[in-house]
C-alpha cells in the first residue's frame, strides 16, 4: 500500500491550515470560500488515506463498512472539484448573486453524491496494489471531469473579468489535476489525484490567497490591495460602515526637517484603537474602518492630542471622518471624495473634518461639472465667443475679448461662474485654453 503521496499532501494542507489561521485576515467572503476549498480538499485527502486503510484491513471490517468508506472518499473527491467551481464563480458574481446560486449548486452536489453512493463499487487488493473500480468510480470520474471542464471554460470565457493571479493559479491547478487523473486512470498503482489536489491548493495559496500578501510588512497593518478588496465587498453587500482617513500631504517638508516619515506612520498606527480595521493606503495615508464612528473618533482624537505640539503635522495632516461611507456608490467615488477634501479643506488641516451632507453635496456638484467639462472637450462642445471691445476715442471696435463657453447636451450654455473656478483648480483650464 503506497500512501506516501497522500501523506505528503496532508502535511502540505496541514501546514497551510495552521499558517492561514495563525495570520490575521479580513474574513472576506472570498477568503471564507478559499478556506472552504482548503478544508474540502483536506477532508478528501483524509478520506483517500482512510479508504486505503479500510481496503488493506478489510478482513477485520465488515464489507459494507469498507465500501462505505471508499464511496465516502469518492464523494469528498467530487466535492473538492465542486467547491473549486463555487470559488471561481465568486470572482465573477457579486456576493448577493453568488449566494443565490448556492441552493441549486448544493442540490447538484447532493444529487451527484447520491449517484456515487447508490452505484456499485469494486475493490482490488492484491500484493501492493490497492484501489477501487467499477460504476461508482466511473460516475465519480465523470462528475469530476464535468466540474474541471466547467472551471476551465469559465476561466477562459471570463478571463478578462477574473483576477489575473486567480485565473493563472486555477488554470495551473486544473491542468495538474487532469494530468494526475490521467496517470492514475492508466496506472492504478500511482494514486496521484489526492496529492495533485494538495499541490493545486498550495499554488492557489502561494499566488493569491496568502494572508501576508494583504499586509504592509513595515507597519503590520493591512495594505492598499486589502483595502480595495474590503471596500468592494462592503459596497457589494451594502453594509453600513464608518471610515477615517489620516493623510500626510507635505512629504517634502518632513524630509527638509530630517523627520523620518516611517516613524511617524508607526506612531500613528500605535495610536489607533485596536477594535478598528487599519489599512496603509498609498503614499502617507492610513485608512481606518469600523461599524460605528465612536472608535474612529477616539482614534482621531488620540492622534491630534499626540501631535498637538507638532507644527509640521498640523500643517500637513488631513483627518477626514465619514460616518456613513456606504453613502458613496463605489470605492472610486469614495477616494475621489477624500482627494476633494484634501484640496478643499486646506485651512482645516490638523483638525477632524466631518463629511457632512453639505460637503458631500458640494463634492458631487463639483464632480458633475468636472465630468461636464471632460465630456464637452471630448465631444467638441467647448465654444469660443468673441466679445468686441469698443474704443470711445477711435469710435470703433478695436479688439475683442475671447470667452470660452461650454454648451451642454440640451443646447444650454453652462455658466462660466460654475466651471471656470473648478477648471482652474483641477488644471482643466489649460486644455480649455488650448481650444481658444
């Protein structure tokens, strides 16, 4: 009885489970699905070993028990490929839609499992060769082939929507699985399918599901990639949450005074409350999230009290508290608002800026005008008007003032008092000037 491959696979999966659970994670939906796949493959491999022992020591066991153990392993094996299909679909569907397909997918695996359990199975045990064959095994192979083909088809057809790293790791895993299954089908002595499953999960873990890939190693908090994944899930589910951004804008001033910004960031992290999720965003920015704003307010107050005597911090730090961050439509709109606050509230640096309804409304009005300017430039709706200048001395028109106007899609002119200040602030005035 050769179980070296199975034992190696179990060692790999055991280490992955210990490593995965020993690191902090965001407990996102996709992370839970990966852990579900990891557990299913582990159970499948345990079932593989259990079936081999049951066959080898069948003289001490009842025949129905031995066959039950062998069929249970086949059910676990098909559940492993089924769980992988569930996992890859989560990258294509919003969480609420993915959960809706859960019921039919569960009914499907129940039906497949029932067919495996109800069909006959045969056992071969001669010398060192131990394996199962017969209708039950063929049904298992059929369902696994269907699952693998479905996974590869989904991965190819929707390749542009899938995370590139997840697409690569899943494709590689399926190819390894196919090769291992082919070898085992041709040579029953080589029990490679279970080990191939463990190897596939290891690839998936290494490429995309390693918890350390979501961490900023210098600060020990979550990084910007984790922040993006977290926000995507929060907006997909519509959950209410509060958000605080602490951003340091004047990097050059810190460098000129010889202040180590890494030490500043580490100090900021240490001041944040432990019951909040903390992310290191791009540049010198920390983002804190919590189900309620009290913990975020306390963190902001701790930061302001700590740096109350630091002029450079008060001149550079923008602290923005958004009590209901789900009021924005998506992460992009949220980050645009945070950038807007940094530019709009320069005089309030060093204090806690609350995202009031009025401030959010002003941001959205400005964004609509910015979008109107972009659309007008793209659609050639930026028009030049010449206003004649009359000279009383010469009693004639001597020159003209060039005035840029934007015509909206409804043929109305956008008031220059609305778009010119915004265009001057964001740099669009340069492109408008080039059209004159």
